[in-house]
C-alpha cells in the first residue's frame, strides 16, 4: 500500500501533500501511532457539548483487536467480529472509536427505509405512498450517508429489536410495522456489548437476520420484511457466562483481548486517557491527520476488495490445514479467505499471498473446534462400521432366497 496522501479540499487539482511520517501499509500506520508519545495537553475550560469518541489510533497496543475491526470495515463479508476478554481492556472503547473511520453508503430518506431496489424487486406497491410519489417524479429515494454504529442495549425488548406496529402509518390508510433495531442496522455496524448475557429470543432474532440478510415481522394480519445487512460486532467477558454455540458460529473473527503486559504501554495508555478526559478536543486533534489518512486508506481498500483474487496454489494448502485442525465448519475458510483478501486490499495488492493468510489465521480459526461434536462423531464410528459391513454382504450369498419365485418374463409380441 502506498503512503497515505492528504489533499486539502481547496487544492484538489494540485499534487497531494504527504504526511510528515512514512509507512507502507495501514497496519504500519496503526503501529506508528500506537507507539507515539503525546505532548502535555492543557485542561479545557468549560464543558464539551459534542460527543468526541476516543481516537481509534490512540489506543495503545491491542494490535490484533484493531486489525480485526479494520478488516471488518474493509470487507463486511468476513462475518463479524467477536472481542473476548476481561473488563478494562478497551473492547468497547475500540468499537465506539470507529466512528471517525466509517465509510459512506446510500441511505434511505424514508422513515420506513424504502429503497429503489424495493421497487425493482417488488414493484411500486413495495414502498410507501410518499416514496412511490417521489419515484414517479424522478426524485431520489436515497442520499449518501456515513455508516453508523448501532448499539443494541441489554435491556432491549424483542419488539424493540425486530419492530412493532406503527400507528402513525394510519395516516396513509395502511398498517405498517415500525422498523426495529435490526432494520436500522442495515448497512451499518451492529454492536452488542455483553452479548453473552442477551436473552434467547433476542439471540434467535439476530441469528435469523444475520444469516438471511433480512427478516420478516408478523403482527396479526400485518407482515413486513426488512433488510438487515450489517456487520455484527460483539464483546463479552467470559467469566460472566458462555456464549451459545449458534451465535458464536456467526462471528467470523474471534479476538482474545488481553491486558497490556508492558509497563511502558500501560503508562502511555493512562496518559492518553488522562489527556482525553482533560481536553477531548485537543487530544483528538493530535490524531486528526492520521485518522483522516486511515479513513482514506479504508475507502480505497473497500473499492479494491472485489478485485482481489485468491490463487488455488494458496487456497488448497490452507484448506488442508483447516482439515488437519479438525474444523468441520466451512465458515472457517470463508472467513479466513475473506479476511486475507481484505488484508491484501489494505496493502494495495490485488492477489492474496501466504503471508496474508498467516497474518489473519489466528483470528479466523480459533474457537471453531467442538469437543462435544468430536466425541459425538467418534461415538458413531462403531455403528457406521457395523452397518457398512452388513451392507457390503447384503444380497451377495447364493442369489435369491430359497422358495422365492422369479417374476415371469413378459412375452414377446410377434
């Protein structure tokens, strides 16, 4: 990947100016900023009214966690990210700090989420009357908008998640289902903190939506189908409870987040948090150039991902490795290969190498083997051997059984 270039809006026609430092890839940029020391900041007087997230690149250490989140922004096909670790290891901070790095998508201007593709697939009746009128007049139904971070709270009810009857739709003389959190998360990031503590009904609805990319809500005679194409990000503390295997299988990358072990890193992390609390605006300004460069690299990588290829000479040995590990799920290599494609795109290349697969292998392959299924399948070997032995000898001894009559052959007509 080439060095990031930042262009002032008023000078787009002139050569781009390079930032003061140089690096070869997005990961080099992340590592560079993580190891940089901050100058002393002046405490800010007054009260900060706007929400200023902690800068993503200001998080000290945690390279694997930061890499996984960046890959999720570059290639949503990796299937989501799960962060597993104890409290106070910056899991939630890292997810919320992605706000300044999120790309843009086409967003519906309708409260019901109507899109032009709805009309293409279901006709004009597939959208609300207001959008049908706009479409007929040639007005756009979408506007460019930044990808959002949608958080699902632990106290969310099922109707909050999937949607419920919208009484305002009576103005249009029709009953509609109000969009729930899953529909709002379409083409966004859906973040669930403490995901292992969610109720089974909520988990089931998320499973269905993430698997199909859409879901259907039925409230009496009213039926509505909404898209839910989101990148699922979850975090959990394993000492508070295990995660159901069904929802664990929906996460492509699994990151084990540990506390910082280096004394200097822990001290630098404290200083950065202290600076952020004292003067959030000035602290975030210290990383503004690097954050803009990273956002530009992510946008470029997203455009390049569809062009990245995975040669068979690289893919075949990787699949053999998955089989040797005893991993049955095909999602293992799907996630592994899609993550490697995103990593190659972040480096500005259109072909995956073995080194790309090595860089993302641990995140894609860990926590995929099931001891229960291994024991269960081994227990069936005896039955399978006995059944195959009987089937091999079935019908091979002396032809038909004694006393059995052959069916008469049909006479040939002259």
